[in-house]
């Protein structure tokens, strides 16, 4: 597609539930990133994929968070046993081969609210 | 380790006056530096980037930034503010040692008064 697409745009879930957030990167972009932006703060790195593999998952806060990219295109961020502190905007970005001179292209994000 | 400090959480200017958003960074290696803008309920948009070429970088919408290694700064400027410039601005750093991870500053909210 023309840009990075994230669905859903908004998600409200109850504490303890499981959620999946989807990211559809720009066609042909091999690198894909997930960031989390809490209210009033800058985005924080979660995980980076190069192709199908997670090249760096050091930003995942705990084992309730997991992400996959099975075919090297669409990625899904999965959060188990959600907590109120997980409420944030989850941003996805992609780039052609990794960090390049153009930076990344970000999606509009999924606003997750845990009640 | 890399880090970014945006020195002002809020900046207010009058329309038509200059804009200065301050950013200092810390990086172990030669960094790449970026400024992104985020309008309400919109995605992050790249304003400009520095990647070891010219130290004065020109971006979109009349913004520019100067990389000063001696001061570890990358301040964003614009000669004349427009109402549409009101948004959140993020200074971002990345270096080769951190792989492909971007580190964002805390953001500066720019308000433009008529």
C-alpha cells in the first residue's frame, strides 16, 4: 500500500483480556518496528524485525508482549493478560532495509485502552 | 547508549515570529538525527534528517536544523511560525551501535498564537 496501515485504530479491552494489534507495512519494506507511546511521552522502542525474524526485541517490557511477522510482511503485536498500564498508542513503522537516510515511515497507530 | 533531551516541554510563539525548539543528544558513535512532527490524531511525519552530510539540514515546511557536534545539539528552527505549525515535535537519535533503534526525546509542544 501507499503507507503503513495499522488496525484497529482504536481498541478498548478489559483488564486481563488478550489483544492483537496489526501492522501492514509499505510493500517491499523488509524492516518493521513497533513502538509504544504513552500519554505525554515520546515513543519507546519495543521490537524490530528484519524480514521474518526479530532482530532486536530488547524493548518488550515483559513476557506478556509478543510479536510475529511470519511471512516478512504483516506483523501482529500480541498482548496477553492486559493491564491498565498497557494503555498507550502502539506505533508501527517500516523502512526499506533498516535505518536509512529517510528514517522510517510510521503508521497512525492503534490507541489501546485497558479498562 | 544513546539518549535525547528536549529542553522545553512547551514552547509558545506568535504567528510570524521565529521558532526555536532545542535538542541535545548523547551518542557513543556518529549519530543519525531526525526531527519528527506529530499533529493531533495523526501519524509521525519526518521533518528533516542529519546523516553525516551537511551540518545545516533543510526540511519540509520551512524548518531547518543545525548539527553541532561540539555542543551535541540539533536545534530545530523556522524563521516565521504559521498557525499550522502547532503540533508536537520530537527530536530523535540513532547510531550504528544501537542497531536500527530510534530513541525519541520527550517531545516539545509548539503553540502558535494569532
